[in-house]
C-alpha cells in the first residue's frame, strides 16, 4: 500500500484556560465560590485580599508592558463593544442589555434592608457534636477497658441519622485488625445494648423497626395505645408501612378511633434520632446567590457579595517582577518568568470573578423581567412558561452559559428562597389554547391533594378528571410524573384514618 500526502483545512474552536476557568466559576454557588477563592489565595502568593490601588504605578506598568493577553482573553471596549476575535459566548456587559434612560436596577452589594429593619444573621450554635454526646454517656457507664474501647468503635460506626448500618460480623473483623481487640458478636451485642440506652432514644438501631421499638420501650406510662403500637411495629411493620390499616385493625381487634390513636403514637416517633441531636448546626442551610426586593412596586436585584473578599495583585510580587526584569542574567530571567506567571494567573482569576459577576447579574435580571408578574405577586399561577433558550436569546448568551448560571443557585424573594432552575418550565396548552407553565399545573395538583379527603385520597385518575374539568387536558401518566416530582406519594400511602 503506497503512502501519500494530503492537505486538509479544518476550522476548530478551542477554549483558552481563562475561558475554562470562567465556566467553572459560573457554575459555583456562593458557598462553593467562597471556598474556591480561599484555595486560590492559598495557592497563589501573587493574589491578595484588599482594595486594588488603581493608580499604583507598578500596577500600571504591569498592565501596560508586562502582560499582553489581548490575544488570549476577551476584552471589552466601551466605544467599540466586544471584540469579535475569539469572542466567547459568555462575554457580556450590562450596557448591552439595559436601557440607558432607566439606569441600572441592580446593585453590586446587598442593600435589601432599611435602617429600621432587623438584620438577622444565620446563628451558629456551637456545642458538642452528636458522637461527642454519645461518648460522654459511654464514659459514665461501668464498663471494662475492652468494652469501653469497643463502645467507642461502635459509636464511630453510627451514621449521622443515628443508625448502626454495618454488620456486626464485619465490625468484629475490623476491630481485630485496627484495634487489636479480639471479640465476638455476642460481646458486641451487649455493648450495643448499652449504647441503645443512651439519649436520644432510638440511637444505635440497625433499622427503622428497631429504632421505633427502642423509643416505644421507653414510653412511660405504658398505656394501652403504647402496647398496641409495640405489637404493630413488631408484627405488622410491613402492613403499617403500606398503610393497610384495615388489615391491622382486624388483626389487633380495635375500632378506627382507637387505631387512630395507636398510629399517632408511632408517627410521632423520631425516625432519625441522630439528626435531632446534632448540636452544631447552622439555622438555614440555604445561602442565596441573588436577592430580589419589591421597593414600592419596583423590583430590585442584587448579588450576594456579603462574604466575598476584594482581591488585588500583590505589591511585593509586582516589585519583584520589576526588579528581576532589570537584571539580564539567567537566574533573574527564570525568576522573572515564574513571578510573571503567578501575576498573570492572579490577574486572570480576578478578571474571571468580575466576568462571572456580570454574567450572573445579566442572566438573573433577564429572568426577573421575564417573570416580573410572579416576583411582584408571589402567585405561582402567574409564572410564564420559560426555557433556557428564552433567556439565552434575550441576552445573547449561549444556552450552556444560562444553564451554568441557573444550576445550584438560589434566589431570595419576598416570598421565600427558591432554586433558580425551578422557574424554568415547559409549556402546556389549555382547552382554550392558552399557553401555561407546567409549574402552574403542579400548583393546582398540589392544592387538590392538600384539600382531598384523607380517608379516601384522590387517585391519579381522579386527579386527571379534576384537571380536565379545569381545562388542563393531561394524561394520567403525566399526572403521576408531576406528583412524583412534587414528592407526593400515591393515594394509598396518603390514606389516613
């Protein structure tokens, strides 16, 4: 076979390291971004916290002479607009999408409270952790050294919900290998029973059934309802989990009213004792990325920058670069190259953070305007059908960029905290031909289930009929899909006595 040469012309688009960095920063929520900034500060000594001195001569010299990144990164000229060469879809500015007469209706900092408003911070309650509490109780028991060490190991195996989910046979082998303690399952069972007597009740259980029984055994006084509750959990757990209350009532020979009190005893137990005992927690796990306020009938958007440090280039590193640049020897040249790479990396990171801020605000501003009626009223039926493409086309960004902005971001509104992507939904047509959001249909579905007779919950077929009467022609399988997305169980599991 003869070899031959040929020429091919290919057009390729490659992302620069700066563009890749920007895309990664875009998809980070506020909490993750804070951690990312800390990591960059630790890794790059040329990056520091503090106000950037715009008039610093060293900074000016560096910007003008030392770094020429015009061919690698996108720049924006106020007169000429975005550069076309290698222009990234994520590159946007506010002036492109805001009316000059109206001015910017966004802010770089949160100013959503007046002088007389209370400023509520998320309180951090500091105290001993869940496992620390268990270890303290273990130390108060009369145990041998061997039993105490086994107890410590078992407590370490208890998960955050309060369960010991590992098999005791496996733990016997692990203790022998890691602690050099030779024991057996019977001894582990005895020590585990001691731990199961600790507070909170139910801790150390190996499954839900054992967890409920541990709590019921501590009930005092032992009323008739408690006795029946123990009987149900021991012998009819499967029927109870499936809410086959008629079968349970026949087996234990009680009427509906008494069964209701018995079931109440069980449902008021704690299925996750570990979660209820964690003494170190933050009140409110959601850290919003955006804040929307209604100021006298006008929506205001701001970006959560409360814990974001201001970044600048290190003055010492800029001075080092100037000093090394004056010397022409090989060592100084190598040092100059190293210092310059660190400064370039720091400058790219600062620029990427600023570009991220612009992109987030432009995208969120478009979403706010698109769903203005909802953000003004809080009425979910006012939500318009909206897909990523709608926002991307309105602001001239790529769909993937809008997706990165919407993913894992939260917005605080006067009506609560919401995941940004929850405002995106497909459209449905009513019998009248009107386009409505699928979220509106879900709201109606949720309201119907909330108002149903719990003794005879509505089936998916019944819900389909109700929605058709309201003008929404939706198939039963679609009803089931929406119900599952709302985390609402089937009718049988919603049944109450």
